[in-house]
């Protein structure tokens, strides 16, 4: 049972792909073809991070709760 803990893929890895996909999508929607200005880059970056974080956080919470449950039962089993 302790072999399972830590082998589950981290949702943080998916956040990077989601972040870059959202940046690309926002640039297309805003009609920015070439290099964006500094303000546009900052705004798109902040919005991309917020969007990817808001989508990934529920999965991170679920994953953490499952890991805690597994560790709780593992320690209870070792006490016996």
C-alpha cells in the first residue's frame, strides 16, 4: 500500500500545458498576431495563471485527500 503513495501524477504538471494553451487561446481571441505589448503580456499571463489554477485546484485537493486516507490506513495497519 505504501508503494502507491507518490506514484500518482501531479496535477501541477498538467497546469503548465493548460497555462500555455490558455495563453495561446487568449492571444487569438484578443486578436494579437505579433508580439504583444508589455501590458498585454502581463494581463494575458495573469489571466492564464488564474484560469489554470482555478481548473487544477479541485483535482489537487481530491488527490491530496486520497493520499492522506491511504497514509492514515497504512499507519493504522502498522499499529496492529
